[in-house]
């Protein structure tokens, strides 16, 4: 039933979309209306205060007693076309443009209005007509919310709207989109969109009039609140406009009415910010903040709040008293528009500008026709999107760890609860990049960001050079119809006003240019061109190295003489910061350029690829060339930089592809060669001792021929300006391809076999030359060799015939031999007593620094036994948990050369998933211990050649108080020299200490047999003896069958057969002298030092001259 205060005969059925009747009525209809109603019009009755306050929230439905409704849209009527749309077999989505302000004025604000069969109305202010990123994103989002798989997509024939539809359809690959266009010149044929246009325009006018009245002043057309107003108008129509079936569009889609209470649009409220997960609330910080209500977030109905730092989200707001509800100062300071929630520019003051008039878009106007010339409607096919380089993305969690920057608007918005990509200041970005570079887990993020920008800007330089070369060949007097910016997605394609000659250009005095040019930057882009008006206008290098500056640029060219377009070649291109791929630290541009130039020199020297046309890759393989990138790192330190750049392919392994295997030798093979070098025998005498040689092959993969037809992108520095873009057909292997390591392994194996070496059976990376007595351990491109001096010199000479080799000399005991070398990150030194081996001490230094100890160096042991707590300790925050994982895993890597911390790091690793405060305290103790004991040196003293390996094993039965799991520990020794250690948690729950010791012995037997096979690959026949301090384990291993332990699975009983065959022997060792006790539990300082001395390991002080300095910043 219509309300009593509505005018008889003019009221639509409840909920029909409200339109401006005056806009649609002819003079004849008005006369007829007057005859029906007579000379006297009914007077609306006054509402109650409660009725007026409730109506002011949405101004729906239309009330004749509301002055704002009357000014905004007049009265309502029924529309049959909308009902016809709902009766279609295929759902209809109609889209059109609406304009706020005159179409040709500076205050133009295109609005996308979308209407659906469910009568949902969506409206979004956009920066400009056409398929802009924001417009496409919002349109796709609105359609996705409907959940349609097939629909008719209707609009008029305007080129801009067709281009927008095509871009949206391309972004909806899972939907069947049926395009439909209205008849040319008949706007009535697109009645669904016209109805929505009038509804949105009427509601917007109504609310804008109310907003002006509430604030008591005009609101300028450029104020950001107007961009949110049109969106809110559509949201109100969807949620509160009741249709003839008694339901709103919201209720029709969701099955329930909208029930959430809301404030009035534009009023000042107190809101509770939404904080990122893991962020800690400052107890003294206010719980609410002031802001302006701007509407809803469509996906989850969160509230949008305007603040001086931009627009943020909130789930809860509180209304203010009426006296402070309309705060003009808060409105004046509010910033942020839908496509840029955190803008940089100032907001216009609330004075001066006239209130704009909202009118429907008319594509048939002269302005519309002129705009259509600049936009060509694409077909409804998905077009490939141009690549845009992503800068370093700063997360809320980053600022939770390191704090917000002062004088940064992006930080202000994030602190207030916003989660958009805030525009952080350059100082803020540099500060965060420096802090993140010190976090090991963030290194990969910095590397990817740096590499994206480096690859992208290098490509732009190449394109710019080609453009400039083309410009020099342009005639000086030709007509043109467009102004061209660099034809790249991040630079944008210009659409400019036509000009016929110089004089017309000078008279016009303005070029309106649309395009996306690099990101905001302090550098000012300069628009120049060359050779007269027909040559392309290009942005010089300053614009190229900036980030997204603006998507829509108005450049005023006010000239007093002939236009001279001349390219600016004076600016020097600056690469963005490039980060070390391991440490994340910024690399010095000069050294970086030299390293990359050296890499390209090797690519050309070894003929890694043959340049072929780019299209050949697609024609031959059906795929584009494999992408490549630069991998840059500094293998030295701050005092002795050693930059290394590699051009790496990015071949992604498919699930159906077989794995290309390439072997890696065990680390104990390197230590075994060190032990053999200091073990006297008939082969190793004082007169002619065995020595060590370390050869590093330069660009090893470039020497291995390719075995597949592969095409890769070549570096921009290797492209030739002015020629078609080329790619590379691989002739040799390239880093990053799936089979590069395998090809290299095959190549060096053929080379060594050709010299008389025999490859190992257990490990294909071990080689022996029986006649010359040379043993080789190959780790990638590092060759560690053991042999007599003259034989090693022969080997080095043979290598130099085939490869480019770096050598550290012959390491041996004689005076003329080298005494130290750095291999695989370890430090090896020859002394009078033998050979010393130790881990790189930088790892311990970095762990101590990252842990941030207040009082380092006080712990005398790496850990203590923790009692079982009745109450669980508090979990670490996300940031602290990340730091815990990073430091713990570095410690796990360090423990391969530090048996004293093996159990501690193993226990810390068990808590990686959900570390708590107790785990962090355990980590702090480990770091404190490492601060006091940064160096542990392995001593390979001179000894007689032993006849077998000794494998010590031990177990701590049910040592874990939480799970009652046991720990297995083992130490492999060759005479007095330690070769390997391990500490691991047993997967099986044992029922007795004897059973857990048996499981530990089985694992030790497996490791021992692996050492026997390693020795055989290197030409030695050695046995293996296993020492245990558990009589029950020795008894079970020495017999056949289960005995009384029938619950033990038979797959553990293989050790009994190996003992019976004599491949393994078992012996008893005293508990106090079993070195494997190191890896089973936390020990006292005295016991730990005793066991370390049994393994010939000793702590050292001072600084090893081979060690590089840790770059801690």
C-alpha cells in the first residue's frame, strides 16, 4: 500500500527503482497529469522526529515530505522494462556510463552503473572511461558476486563501454558471456541500464543535498567523498529498496533481509580499526579513532571509513552526539578515492567550487563521438596482459616487527587498520628494505623484487633505444592524429586530441594524455619528442626509472613558439637497487655491472646459445622461450667483495616430466680425504706425502652440451637495437634448466673417464685413478683431489686443457705447499700436527646478532633439560616465530660441523611449526653459548692408516617428556678423525631402553655401510665396527630372529644378517667414553668437553685468517 502522504496516482509499487519523473515526462503528459489531478496538489504531512531520522539514513523509499528526496529525484513510477529483464531465460547484466558534472569539464567523473536481473544496482566512480585496471577489477568483482556462469552482457554501442566489457569478459574465463548491444540511436532499447542510471543519479542527488545541508556548506566537485557517494547510493538501492514482490535485491540474492544498523553517509563516527593478525595492541593506545562513514565493502560488508591518512576498513563504529556528528574539519582533511584509498595529493577545501549536476551519459553527443574515435572496441577475446614489475611489497607484519615510519602516509593508513597497498615514502621503503635485508627468511622476497625490477627496466632501456633510433629517421613535417608514449603497459598508450599543424597545436595550448607511466617518484617525467610533430612523444629516462606515476595525466603544453620535440639523451639511466640473493644487501652498481658484463662475455665465449627469431621457439616447441633472470650475490665480505652474477633460466618442472637426477657426494667424503691426507701408510710417506688440491671450474654448465631443444630469453644487454627481438637456442647447458646439472655430470664424467679414472658405484661423484693414485670428490663445479704432488699437477694441467680453472694451490705438509684453503664454505689448514678443519664462523656470528641477546656469551652449555610444564607456554607471535625458524635452521646447518650443538638444534627444529616462549628461551641459550664458543676446530692429527671405520652409537630412551620418543645419535670416525655425526628423533616408540638402543644401532649400521661403500669408491677396502654401550642391543644384533621382542618389525632385522656375514662387527664401549652421548641429551660442560676431546675436537679463540666477516649491518 502506498503511504498516505504520497501523491495519489503517482506512487509506484513498493520498492520500484526511484527515478526523476520530470526528466521523462513530455509537455503533453504534464498537461494530462494536471487535468487528472486538478489545480490543487496534496500537501505532505509532517513526519515524526524518529521517522525523519530513520529515513535520513538511506533516503529510501522516496518520501514527499523529505526536501532532499524532492530535490534529488521527485517522485517514483513503475518501469515495465525492468520486469521484462527479470523474465529472461538467461540472466541479464546491463552496464552503462553515468557522469557527475559536464562531460567536457575538468570535474568530469565517469561512473559505471550496473544493473542485474535480481535488481541489484552497483555504481563505481572511475578515473576515466575505457578498460582501466580499476574499472575492470570492480566490474569483474560485481559480476563474480552474482555467481553466474552464463549471462547476457548488455550495453549501448559506445566504444569505451564495449572495450570495458571485453576486458571484463576476458577476466572471466569460467563464464560464458553473451554480448548484446542496444540499437544505435535508441537509448530506450537499453532500458535496464537507463533505469539504473536514473535511480543512482536521483539517489546520489538526494544524499548529496542532505550532505550539504548537514555540513552547512558546499562540497567541491573534486572532493573524494563524492566518489564514495555514488557507490553508497547503489548499495542503498540494493539493500533497502523494496520491489513489488516485497523483497529487496539483497534479500532476493541472499535469502534474508539486511539487518545491520548503519550511520548516515558522511557523518563523523568513532571506529575500531581492523588490525593485521599477529599485531600486538598497545595497551595505552585508544581503542577507537575518528573517521567519516563512506559506505560498505561489498565482499564482506565491512565499513569504509575516511581518515586524513586515507580510507580504512572497520567492523564496528559508534555514532557521535548530534552536536559533533557533522565535523567540517574532519571532512576537509579526509583523503582517499576508491581507486587510490591512500592518495598523496591534498584535498580541495570546502569552498569555492560549484555543486556539480549529475546527468546521464549520452554517447550520442559530440564529445562522446570524439571520445569514441580515441578508443577502439576490442573483440570479446582474452588479450594477454602486459607485464608490470612489482616493487617490494611491504606487509603489515613487517611494520609490526620494525615499527612504523614517521611522516609516511602509507604507515599512517596501515597503523589505522587499512590493508590496501599504501603509498609509502621513499625513506620508509629504504628503511624497511634495510631492516628486511637482515632477516634471513626475507632474503628471497627482496631478491624477487629486485630481480623483477632489474629485468623490467633493462627491457625498457632496450625499447627506448630502439624508439630513439626510429625517431632520428622521422620526417620533420608530417601530420599526426595521436601522441604516442612508449608502447608499454606501464608507460601507457596515449590518446590525445588531434592536431593538423604547429599553429593549431599552439592555439590549442593543451594536450590531454591518458596513460600509465611509471610509479610515483620524486623524479619529474619530461615529455619531449624529436623531428617534428609526426615523431613519437617519449618519456625520458627519469620517467622510466620511476614507479606508477599516474594512470591519467593532463599535461598542459603552453608554448609561445614552434614546438621543438627533441629527445633528451643527457639523462643517465640508473638501475634500481639490486640485492644480494643470499644476504639481501644492496649491491654496488659499478661492481654489479662488471660482474654481469663478465657473465655475458662467458656466454658469448662458450657459445651457450645461437640467436634465432623469437617466433621460432613457439613454432618449434609450441611454447614461448624460457624466461631468464639475473642472480647476483657477493661471495666475499665488506672488505673483500667478490661479486658473482649468473644468467639463470627459469624452467618450471612439469608434473609429468621425469626428474633429471644429478648426484651430490656426502660431506664425509671431503673429510675422509682430509683424513687420508694425514694418515701415514705405504702410499702416504713423509718423503712423498699425499696432498690436497682444490679446483673450481669457471662457468661449468656452459661447458656441457645441451641434450634437448630449448629456447631461452636472452638478456636485454645481448639484444641489438633496431633488430627484431631474438631468443636463444641453447647449444650448451644453462643454469636453471632441468637437466643442466645432469648434463654437467655426464660431461665431466666422460672427461675423467677419458683420463683413466673410474667412477664410484655408490656415489657417481667419487672417482679413483688407480695407476696414478688420485682420488677425486666432485661437488658441483668444485673438484677436491687427493694424491701426490706431481700427480696433482698433472691433473691440474689436464683440467686446464679442457676447462677454465681456478685453483688454491697444492695443500700439503712441505714448506712450499699452500697451507690453507676455503672449500664448500669450510676452512681447511695444514699445520705441523696435521690438518685442521672448521665451519665458517660467520654463521654463529649471524645467529647471535639476529637473536638480539642482551647479555651474550654467558651460557657454558648449548642447552639444559626442560621440565614438563603443566601449563603450556604462550605461543610466539608471527614475527617472532619467523625469526625463530630462521635462526634455528641456520643452527641446524651449522650443527653439521658442530657436534656440540647437534642435540640442541635438533630439539629446536622439532618446534618449528608452533614455537612458544620456552622454545625462544632455549634458542637464546644456544646463541649465548655460540657467542662464548664461536669456533670448534676438527683436528686431523697424523696417524697410522686404520683398517676399519668405527661407528659409535647411543640412544636416550623416551627422552622426550611430551611424546616419550627416543633419540638416536651416531659418530663415524676413521682412526682418531671424526667424519660424520648425527642426532635424530626415532619414529618408533620403543617399549624398553634395549629396544631404543637397538633402533639406534640399526641406523648406525646403515651409516657405517655407507662409509664402507664410499671408501670402496675411492679405492680403499675398509671394514666397519659398531660400538654401543647397551648390552641388550648388542645381544639382539648378534643373534638371528626376534627372540622375545616379537613386536619389532622384521625390516629392522637385516643388521643380524650383515653381522653374521662379517660385514659389520659389534663391540662394547663404556658409557662414559661413548662420544655419541653428545647427541642424545643436554650434558654438563665437563662431560661435553670430555666427549669432544675423544673426537679430537677443540674450541678455538681469535679469528681465523681465512674467515670472512659477517655483514651484520
